[in-house]
C-alpha cells in the first residue's frame, strides 16, 4: 500500500506488531486524555496565511545548539526499539544521519551506546538520561556518551515514578527474554523500572554539570515556573513534553504549554517540543508558537516497524515535504 502520511505507518504498525509491543508504544496514562489531547490541540490552532509572498525558494534548515540540521524535526527518545525492528536503535541512528537530523538515544535502548555510535559515525546524537538511585550508574552513562561523541545530554524530569498505563498492566508487559536494556546490563534488575530515583531535584543539574562538558537540555517542562527554574539552573535547552501522555493524565497538551514556556524563557535558552506531531503543518504551528524544533516519538517507531531504517527515513521525508509545503502555502 502507498504510504502517504504518518497515519498510514500507524495503521501498518498496529496491524503487524505483536499486540504487547503495539500496546506498549501506544499506551497513555489512565484514561489517555493527555495523550489524545496532544493531537487534538493542533486541530484547534488555525493559520493566518499570507499571499503573494514569493515562496519559490525556501530554506527549512535550522540549528540545534549551534549544529545545523536539515529541517526542524528530530527523533525523540523512546525505549526498546528492537520491539519495532530487529536492528533497533542502530536503524534509528542510521535514518537520522541519512536525513541529517538529531536523534536522542534513550537510557532504555536495546542497543549499546557504542553500537548506536558505530552504526552512524558523525551523526548528530544527544543522550537521554534517567537519574538512577545508583548515581555511579548514571555518572558512567553520561561519561560514556560524552566519550562516544554524543553532543548533548537530555535529562528527563517527568518520571520520578512510571505512570499507570493500563494496557501494560493488563498485558504484564516485560521485554522478551532475548532483549535487554543494553546500557544498564549488570547494573540492576532492569524490568521493574524501580531504580529510578524519585528524590531528584533541581540541584541535581549542578551534579550533572560537574560530570560533563555537554550542554544539558531538560525534558518534561510544562509551566512557566519550571521554565524559569530551568533557565536559572543553567540548562541550554528545554523540551516541552508530557512524555507522550504516558505520565500524569490531565496535564496540558504540549502545544498549549509551549506558549507560556516560550514567554517565560524570553530567548535565553532554546525551546523544543514533542508530543502530537503527525503532519508537517503541526511542525509549522509549533515553530510559529516559538519552538525551535520538534521531536517525534511514536511516529519514529511506526516507521521502524514498517521497514526499519528505510521506513523511518520515509516518515521523516513525508514530514519534511509536508512542512515545506505548509510553509509555502502559509506564505
């Protein structure tokens, strides 16, 4: 079948992935109202298009913390890519490099950081960190990522505990026996997800700063108060995110939260967004409201499920084409 838009990849993934894997990727917390709102909120936003603006030449490139990418869509950190495609995160890294964009690799990858780096030498990659109770494990991960040439550190702030995702509870979700969280092997029993440190505070950003020269981006900010604190604690970027609606159900859609974060930050740090991006016009809406770049989570997994690296490139290419078209039509 012709893959024309991102929902075609979603339908394919739902049909062909094992139910337990599909349910894990699709899950939201509780009633999934925040997960669904992430998408619905875009539909309420309207453009004010301008005409006769000479759109014969368009430049859709942007920069993330000084590094140029081909268009303002990166790949958000998500776990367990081998559930979608046998080569897992290695395919993700190759697709991101081929499309010249940024891939944020998850702490919960099913390939090692070394394998991810080797799969796409020279690609722009950031590393997403969960701070664990065993701080030595987190410290070692940060230092490994920096040594391997990752160019940014993304601290996820919205997961002191894992949200209640009903389908995962019903399915008794666990990784299949042949898959492991490669970067945490030997550190602790990983599938319980309990090693996450719920005592993390803003002061831990200073601790992270002491471990690495990498720029620190904080992910999971939804309010002007936390945006202000993030700037005060010296982060270089903020990802407005509600974890794909998988944590607190009843929080705002990220596109709605973006406005107050951008206003609070006043250009002092870069602001990005994830959650609910399904079309090129969604990307344009986020940029028009002040985001420097957006990141896609589930759609990247659908692309992998379709055809690995090639499928993910297809997803990115569709978003790129739609974004360029929306820019032109909006003037």
